[in-house]
């Protein structure tokens, strides 16, 4: 797969949008990654929105030995996550370094949820379609994915506390190996 640098999907106001399906679904983790603290001032919180959404055509799986998941294309599946808006160019740069070379940033279309159903998605009511950036697991690393779904509630119970400590999110990240960015089609 050839990847090249390309601009992120931008909303009308010049900010970026993304679809988060793992640890970043929790705003405190996003704030820790992008602002080095989970408890950001209200002015920072007001810049960002997090809206439940569905990404069709992908499957989420646990990354072997890690606290986070990866997604891969799969026409028979869909992934629940958060559509995040108000992301700055600096936020996107930090996210690229946080995700690293295991991921490729790609433009996708997600469906915002007007109503969130149960854990299995029963009762979801899909609404508007929006374009967003998403970090897809790099096909060269797919052997690192387990055959089971990643569990957000398990992450919240057992792992989130350490992920919201200043500096933790970048432990082990290689600053010279950010996520690749696919050219928009």
C-alpha cells in the first residue's frame, strides 16, 4: 500500500474531524494525548465535541499484548465509536505520533447516532453521514491482532487510570514513526 502525506478532513471552520474507536473514545484519554492532562480547562473542552457514531465496513479487534484495539476493513462488520470535531492541526500531529507506525490515517464516512442502543448495537438509530479521519491498523502488522473484540468497559475498569496520567500516553512511542496518512480519494 502506498501512503503519502495528505491534509486531514477539515470542517467548515478549519478544524479537523476524526472517528475514535478505542482508548480515544474516552475524552480524558484524548485530552491527555493532546494536552498532556486529563483535566483540561472548560475553554479547551468547549473546542471539542464527541458524538456517538458507527463506522460500517470495518472490524475492531484487540491488539495482542496491548490495552488498545485496531480496526481492519471487513464489509460484514461495523464499529461503534466517537465522532470527534474541533481537532486542530497540532492535535492531529500529536495523534499521528501517538498512533505510530502500526496505523494508517484514512478518510472514511461515519454515521452519527441519533440514538445509542445496547452493547451489541441493537436499538441504534443512525442519522447524518460525516467524513472523518480514522486510524486503521496497518496491514503489515495484522498478525498482531487477536480474534476477539476489544472491550471499552474492560478498558475503563482496568486500564484507563494509567492512560490518563500526564506523559503516559507517549511512553514507548517512536517520534520518528508516526502514523502514515493515505491520500484522500
